[in-house]
């Protein structure tokens, strides 16, 4: 028995204009948050969530878990202070992504008893 590819299923996923726009934005390999994709497509976050769920279900899109982040005035102040002290460094790959440095891990472990098991060498 000869197996035929189900092109109609993939075409249906691409057939919706905002879904197709989101997929083409991701063709360059970047990983973008759902909110950013919604903004780029000019649609509400709830609509984007439904579209993204269909793309994931259709295996045209993979989901990555978002790493912890700092937010608000306190998060901003801590971020800038830790960056100044060399405890954080910006990733060259994604401008919004930062990494905790070796000295930062050491200081945070000693001062605040925070450990970073997801970091190499921790």
C-alpha cells in the first residue's frame, strides 16, 4: 500500500492569514513569545493562543518553556545592578536573554542561598 502525504492538513493550517504570517516570521529560526507573535500579527492574545495551539497540534510549531524573568521596578533595579556588577551578561544570540555569570552564581549562592541547577558548572 502506498502512503500519500496529507498536504491538505498542512495547507489548511497555512490557509488562515494571521497563522501563515506568524509561521513565516519564525522561518528564520528565532523563538518568539506568544505575545510578541500576537502583536506582530495585530490580533488579540487569546486569538493568537488559539492559532498557536492549532499550529502545535499540527506539528508545525514547537513550544519552548519560558525561563524565569524579573519584572516591575524591583526587577528592573536588580537587573541593572547585577549587570553592572558582572553577575549577569547579555546573550549574544538573543538580546533579551541574559545569563548568570560564574561570579553571579557564586554571589547569589553565598548571599541569598540561590542555586542555579539549570546552569552548566553550577
